[in-house]
C-alpha cells in the first residue's frame, strides 16, 4: 500500500505512473472518499468541541439556578451526541471503502526503473556462462523425463487433471536434492535463518503480502475453514511480525523457506502447456529480507547475487534482466529476473525465469503494519521488505535436464548435487 498522502499530493503523477505500469486503480474515487472523510472529521471535531464547552455551560447554569436553560442545553448535548454517532458510522463506512480501494493501487516504481509497455522493453544487465553446444538436437525436458521414466505426466493428469505430474524414482531424488542444496547453501553460505511456515493462511496475511485482493482469481481458497493456499513462501514470511515494532539494531533479518506453492495459472492459459514449467502445484525456496529503508537497495543486489551464485554453482548459463514498468507487476518498486537458458524448448532454446528479486520498499510493511524505531522513544517508521526465489526446484530441474543431457538421452548430474544423490553421477 502506498502512502495516502502521496496520492493526495501527487494525483497526476500517480495516474501517469499507472499508465506506465499497465495497471488501473480508482484514484479519483480514493481522492473523493478522502475529501469526504476529512470534511466529516472536521465536522465531528467541531461538534465534540461544542459538546465539551456545552457540558461546562450546563454546570454553570445549574449553579445559577437556570434549570430551564440547563435542560435545553442538555437536550442540545444529547442531539450533538446523536449527530456524532451518525457521523462516526458514516466515517467507518467511508474509511472501509477508502482502505479497500487503496488496496488496488500498485506500488510506485523507484527512480531509474526502465519505462516500457511490456516485457520486450526489459533491459539485460549481464550474462554468465557459455551457451551449451550439442552435436545432436537437444530434447525438451518432457521427452527426456518420459524416456528416463523420472516424470510421469500421464498419471499425474489421471490423478489431478491438467498441469499436474508425478516425479518418479531418480526424478524425485533430483528434485529433493535441489531443494536440500538450495536450503543448505542459503543457510551455510548466504547467512539465512530457515523458517518452516504454514502453507495455508488467513485472508489478512494475503492482504498483508499484497496478494489480495488483486490476485484473488489466481489463488486457491478453502471456503469452509477460511484458508488461502499460498502461492509463495513470501506470504507467510511477510506476515511473521505483523503489528510488531523492531528496534533498528534488530535489522536486517534474512529468512529462507521451502514450501509448496499453489496457483491457478489462469493468467497463463494456453502458455507452456507441456512439461512442468507452468503448473498448479510446485515447490520453491524463497529468500525474504526485513531491512532499514536506507539499506534495502543494497539488499536487493544481495538477493540477486545469491540467486546468481546458485546458478553458477550448477553451471547453468544465465542472464539478469531489469524489469521495465509495464512488466513490473503490482508490489515491486524495482525488480530483477534471473533467467537460465533451456536449450530444448521450442526447438531452438529459450530463456526461462528462475528467480524474480524484488524490493517492495514499504508497500507490504504498510499493509502488514511492520515498523521499527531508530532509537528508544522515537516515532515508529515503516521498514522495507524484499523477496526473491532461491530457487524454484521444478524449473531448475528443467534446466538441469536440458543443459546436462547427453546424446543417448542420459543426464549428467551437476557436481554440487552428487552428495545429495548418494554419489550418483548420471541418470540413465
């Protein structure tokens, strides 16, 4: 959530930015409700002042024996109380409507974010690694995995429908090895504390993470118990300290969590229908930082660097992309994507996003009420939060299969994963 004062003071700038973001939001309605709210607050304050002064007058009139005038004044005080009660109820309704509409306003991009209408205007920052060269036609992961009998697409669909699958045998082992290695690297090398959070949360947590109400149609919901199934560990991680106040010296806090993720994938209908790239259930390791505002952009570079480090150790060629306004999304003030090459896709290979690293500044902090004090007695301030994948095990499994495939259809296991697979060097 962005500061209401910012909208009030910069309505034209906000509207122009919305055009850059390709997002609509009810700015005029927010300004109208805000105006009505402030006018009502002024009236209520005036009535309360009149009631306070009138109460003193009643005492004076009673002491002077002016009972009739005192009773008239008492009636006026009663009438004022009813007026205030009516205004308070109207204010509650206006404030609820105002808050609801503010939740549809995206974060504002930070200065320097590339301006462009869509993903074709994202900016490549750097690349690493040599692109793989094969003396045979590389296969896509769905063919490799089927031939090796390590992913069963047919029976996954039989159990649960489209966009589901089964990891099987060494496929399940490779997937588990990736998750464990991601976590161990984050904890032992990158300095994270591991969290095992709930996978189902209350609506308040989804709102705090800025996933509701905007993305309601893309999430799974249990109506009976009022639980939302998380689409990323970012949701519970961003709400751990809701309504709490840190001391400045407690920051930064760096958490990592491995969770399943559940998404309807409505927004990707018709895209990547083969394989395991876009599915309703997958697993991901997530990095999450709570920081002082002045440190948050250093932490963004740190998160990107951590994701890159994992790709480097796996020997996967990758590139880092800075995301333009039209592709930035709802919550991020600045975002980088790390993309790895998957040589078997589309017959000619493609770049596949494996980590989106975002600084959302105080956007989630305002929603979840995350604050800190710089010193004892100081006014609380909103802290900054950041998140990034570190990494999604399913997508990285795709990249491993396609980059490490051999002419006979076997897969060489990256060296860093071999200790997690009992020393096995190849899947064949």
